[in-house]
């Protein structure tokens, strides 16, 4: 099924000159990974501290975009500039899960956004990424199948935060969006597991 992740090659192409410049300046892939985690902690922390204020929510889409850019850059640094390492692989996977949690859980504190669905979607998002990683353990490639991968979650959570920051009415459609995200996340777990098993076979 289609996913925003399918746009990644074009996005990487736009970022490749910047990636080359960072490599030339001596910036490592692991440093970029940790920078993305720090940015996520900052963005989520601002929402958690001021959940009723508009400005942390309005900058959330920018934080999410920058985080996705940093995630693409660290991967290109690792693959294209000989910076791959076991530590980098661990930081990359854990950093994504921690970043998701730090960025999205604070939205449960925002008035108008139902808390329980946010928590459930975040937890299921961890399961989605775990399923992708488990594929490697059975001899398949790391799975990124959709329809609700990391990029898709970022887009929809960013849209929720932006709508809340703009003061748009959130009831009942915020709950509907989160419900759809939950269902599509379940589908994604199934898709990744199924494709991993097929590949390993």
C-alpha cells in the first residue's frame, strides 16, 4: 500500500548536496542521529510544558520536517560516506522510537485532542517499527512497508498539532483521524510481518 515513505528517494536527492557538505565538514552520521533526537525532545518538551499555547503546536510541523530531513541525512552519511557502524544502527532504530514518543505523547495533553487514542497510536507505532526490525532477525531486510510508517505518522500528527495551534475545531475529527491511524498501524504491522516472512522464505 502507498506510503509517504515512497517519496524518500526524491527527498534524499534534494538533501544530497547538504549531506556532502556535512561529510566534508567532519560531521558524523551518529551526530546527526543524536541531533534529531535532541530536536524531537525539544519540540515535544515545548508542547508538554505549554499544551494550551498555540506557538509550540504551530512549530511542530517544522520540527517534524527537520527531524525527517535529519533522519534522511544520517542514513546517507552512513551509506554513502562510509560511516556505517553497529552503534549507528542501534542509535538509528532507538532514536526513531524515542523521537516518536517524545514528539507525539505530549499531544495527549492538548485540549481538544483525545488523550487515550494518542497514547494507543504511539504505542502501536513502536510495534510497527519493532516489526520492521524483527524482519532482520529472520533473514529478511529491514521492512518499511505502509500504509502507516514513520513518515505517515509524522504527517498526520503534524497536521493535528497544526490544526490545534490554529484554533480549528478538533471534535470529533481528531478522534476519527487517530482511529484511522490506529487501524492503519495494525494493517502495517500485518504487512511488514507478512512481507518479511515471504522474503525470508
